[in-house]
C-alpha cells in the first residue's frame, strides 16, 4: 500500500514532458533523469507526506511560470490571474532557477514552495529575474519542455525609471542615501549603457536566450502598459493562452481614483496592490529622457521583429 501511494504521488508531482527540440533532447533527458532520482530520494525521506492534504489537494510543480520582466507588472498580473478559480499561485517569488543555493536543493524543495492545489488547477509561480538570467531558460526546459510561460513587458524607458524608483525607495526606507538617477544614467557626458537597469530593458537579447529552448507559441507576452490602463482585455488573452474557461469578468476590475490605478473586486471583496506599486517616477531632464528613447529605438525594433509583434513604445 505504501509503495502504491508513493508511486501515485510521484506521478502527480512529475510534469508531463513533451519533446520539442531534438538538438538538446539527450541533454534534457539526462538532467530530467537526475532530477527524478533526486525527487525519489527526497520522497523516500517521507517529504512527500507534507505535500498531500486531507482534502485531496497537493503541492505540485508549476505548469506556468511568470518569468518577468522586473518592474513590468508581474505582481499585478499574478494578482489578476488569481481571480480565476482554476489558478493556484505561489505567494512569494521563489527564485529557484536563478539562485544557485535554491537550485541545488532540487525539485522537491521547489515543490515545497508551491501552494496546495487540486488536480484541475494550474499552479503558477512568478520570479521576474528569470527573464534576464542566462541559465534559467535551459533549467526550466530541463524540468518541463511543455511549460507555458508568461512574460509581461512595459516601455523599456519607463521600466528603467521604475527600476530606479524601487531601489531608491528601498534605500529611503532604510534611511540610507542613494544617488540621483542622473548619476546612474550619465557617464562621461554620455548615456551609461552599463547601468544594469538599462541592460534589463534590452528585451531582444534576453528573448533570444529563451527562444533557444521554447518556441514562441509557448511564451505569451502581456502588454504591461495596456494592463495598467485597461486590464480586462489583457487578462482575457492570458486565459485563452492557458486554456482556462473564461471566468474573469470586467466587473472584477474597478479604477481607484485615490491610488490612480485599477484594483480588484472578487466575490464582493475589494483589494488593491501594495502601496509600493504605482509610485511616482523621479523628475528627469527631457533631453536625458530623449536619449533613453533614442537608445532603445533599435533594440525595440529587433525585439518586434523577433516576436512578430509591435508595442506602443517610444
């Protein structure tokens, strides 16, 4: 009986692997085999008992991951998607594939970070750093080649300003000084293209890395700028991509004039994103902003060609 139960649990937590790239199949199979062996070992330690609830739910590997981008609206996307009854979302950013200390813990540790869900539900986790981390695409592919990925993007220039704003407020809360944005953006009188926030906005470079492992039809790009202005149409597209029944309605969203952005209404209960969201960007010289727009013009064009789609960015 115990052996039967263990076998059933292993079947639940293992993702369905559907080969999609023959060039790296052998490498992927080797990694998947190693991960399965690790999962068996940890399960033999009775860790699997913690992943089954008496109500029939269990922890399982995610079938969908929100891979980024940082300051693109990943938290808003996850909260909105959580309105759907068939979605079970991990509450915090897991950083399994991009942090070595976490990745070394193996798949069982990863499963332990997931919420309890029922067989009909899709488990989702979001870690914005995944998109720009070079090692992550291959690692996700080795775990599950048929993974559905969600990527939410904003105007690259606006994303840079939001990136700076978040770090600035983090320092402010700790009563630590932080340089002005001009000190990061300008170096020797020119735009400082080595600034990490700028590199994160070079979407085509990071997208190329993901497309080595996942076809474009496995990556749904959410327009973060449109999600802010009119969230419902964007969430409808996500529902279709994930093959979910249409459960989220326009009535689930209402504009909060005080906060200046859309909040959520679920079964009569209203909730908004944390106060850290929607912060005002720092004042920046118009000429410097134009330099940012000019710098991103060519990278944006390359990204549009790569994904076969355009966005309303400067």
